[in-house]
C-alpha cells in the first residue's frame, strides 16, 4: 500500500481519483481548503468505497502548514489537482490566480523535495495548446495560453521540467486533460460548480433540471461540421483511472512526461446537447449567441502517447457521460 496525497481531493476530478485509489487499496490523504468544494465529498467517497480518506484541511499557500504536513507524514506520491480553474475569472483576477496556483504549487514542491517525496502527477490542461496549434493536439507541440488560468498550467509544467532537469531523482507526469464531464455511476459524486456554470455540460445539466432557462450556444459560425465548437469530452471516471496509470508509470520511470488524457474524438456543442436530450428524455431549449472571446473552433487529443506509455485509453462514449451526469443531477435533487 502506498500513501498518496491528493491535493484538491474534495473537488470534481480529485474526488473521483480518490475513489479509484481507495478501490485499489492505496492509503489516501486529501489535502484541501474547500474553497471550491465541500467536506461532503469525503462522505460520498466513503459511501462509495467503504473507506474514508484522511483529511489535511489546509491551503497550499500557507507554506508553514504545508511544510509541517510533509515533515510529519511519509508520502510516496502526490496527485496535484488543487488550483483555481475558471478561465473567465482568471482574466478578471489574474494576480489571485498566479498567487493561488503558482505559490501553492511552489510550496508543495519545496515541501516534497525537503522531505524526500519526488513523485508527482500534475493536473494540467489541454488549454496549454493555445490558439496556434491544429487538432489533433500532440504532446510535442509548442505550448502557450490565452488567459491567466492557462498560463498558470503552462508555467507549472515549466517548473516541473526545470525541477527534473536539476534533480534526476524526480518522477513527474503532467496530464493534459481535455474536457472532463459526467459523474460516478453511483450518482454520489459529480460536477456541481458554485453559481452559474462556465462550462457546457454543467450548464446543460442545469437546463435539463429546470434551474436554468436555456443554453446559449456560443457561436454557430465556426469552421466545424455544424458550425458550433468541437471539443474532446472525456468521462471523469476514465480520467481518474488515467491518474492511477500515471502513478504506476511514475513509480517505474524518472523524468518528466506530458501526456494527453482525451478520447481522440471531437463532439460539437449540438452533439452534446442532443446526447443530453437523449440521456434526460427531454427537449432542451437553446439560443444561438455570439462567440465567447478566447474560444477556439476545434480541440481534441492525439491519444496515442497515453496508450503507449500508460496502457490507458478512454472507454466511455458521449451518451454514457451524459447519462451519468443526469443520474447525478437526479440523485442530487432527490437528496436535497
Ligand atoms: C466547451 C464548448 C464553448 C458553455 C475550458 C478550459 C479547460 C477546462 C474545461 C479547466 C465551447 C461551448 C460553453 C456555454 C457554449 N477547464 N459553450 N455555451 O472552453 O473547451 O475548456 O473548460 O480545466 O481548461 O479551457 O470548455 O465547457 O467552457 O466549452 O456554447 O454555456 O461549449 O464555446 O465550444 P472549454 P467549455
């Protein structure tokens, strides 16, 4: 049994990762400040797996507490999800994003190094492919960003590459997520952002449950099959399982690897809307709205490297993702 620390482990993707780690029999400690999640996630993780992860409630920006945690605990590896992640908000609050995401990560890496823990799987994002690459995106493409959130992901990847270059004892895998959606089949954990969702599927889910009136489709004049934006949607459970494969790879390999986690398939906004209609059994209202600044037309992964290095590939199709999302929304409404 390894002791894995999951920063942001009470969040959407982090909680699904904890479930898979506990199912595998690992010892898990969630390190979270609950700024964008709830301790209830730990109740749900325990209900699903029968095991409650340990909790270290702290902010990664609190250097003293981060150091104290790693000095007091033997940690085999870290899966690092904790960070602010709203693209639009990052444009409004760049300094908060750079402080939270970069300072937090620096404190984490320094505390790990000082206590002999040099294995990390980092939650990166396809957003680092920026505006100048053409899909399918491969890991060797140049990275950039179009917003402070994306720059923090790119900068953290750079920090990690430089750390590995200076100390060959480190094992680092930066997983570049495409568009994680869906929920655990139990319906006990899923995506439930605070306020009005920025992202497509949680917004569509709120339209389906009737708490939002209709979907605004941000542009139907892109150079795509139906004119709406194309993305690579991946089931959050497939994504979580990819992290366990990345931990196995990191345990056996030193150095830095950036690896895409995506299906390799693109789906348009209208494809998603229609799949969600099929999942919930309702017609979902929408209106065509102007393009959203910063959006690209098409984004989807080249998934070969994950298959070759991690022996991982996504399993679930878009309808399954929408069905699991809708099941979670229904369970949430039933439980109040
Ligand atoms: C998907 C498509 C929109 C909302 C971002 C981040 C990425 C990751 C996921 C954190 C686009 C369209 C959306 C709506 C719409 N975040 N859309 N109406 O922008 O691909 O990725 O979120 O890790 O890093 O960049 O995801 O779900 O916001 O948009 O028409 O109300 O849906 O234009 O084509 P995106 P998204």
